[in-house]
């Protein structure tokens, strides 16, 4: 696995950057503790973000699930 796709709703009082930082930090910590990732694992710098309306959400969910 070299990348992941997520669909999240971010409240207006949170920045995208802080949410991504939290997701990367918490997920790598938990996966390392579970023995899924080696101790040398590191997320790459950067990320991609798209804004979805209700019409695009269903297509995006289908894409992420498959």
C-alpha cells in the first residue's frame, strides 16, 4: 500500500492542515503499536484535497470503497 483515500467532513473551525497532521500522527502511532508498520515508517510530505458537493459525494464514496 502506497497511499490512501479518505472522505472526511472538516468543521469550519479546523484547518485542513491541522486535520491532516492529526490523521497522520494518530494513524502512524496506532499502526506502529499494532505492528503493522515498521519503526522507520514516515508519511510523505504533502497531501491532496478536494471539495465535494452532495452530487459528487456518492461517486467519490464508490471510488474510495473499490
